[in-house]
């Protein structure tokens, strides 16, 4: 009777160990998948940051004073005012 209890206890220990092993493998696989997903998301964020910086530089070039003046002259045919065309007004009173 005592021997059968030892065998039963050993079987339960082996079963518990196997269960823990299977669970750790399952969670390990899940952790690996989440790590891979996190790495992919991090790479996507870095790509978006670089793209954002490129767009900022382009936008700064499009809206710079020099670019606006160039477009006004070349595309719209506008000209700079001469000194005689400038009228100064004092709104202070």
C-alpha cells in the first residue's frame, strides 16, 4: 500500500511537471510572438518618424518666405513695389 502511494505521488509529480512544462512552452511562444509584434511596431514607428521629418522639411520649404516670393514672381507674375508705390499710414492717432 505504501509503495502504491509513492508511485501515485510520483505520477502526480510527473503530470504536474508536464503540465507546467506545457504551460511554460505555450506562454513562451506567446511572449515570443508579442516580442516580434513589438519589434515590428517599433520599426513602423521609426519609419513614420522618418517620413514625418521628411514631410516637415518639405513643408518648411514650401512655406518659406523665399519660396512664396519666388512663386509670386514666377507663377503669378507679381512684381515688387517701387518706393513710390509704398504709402505709409499712421493708425496711432
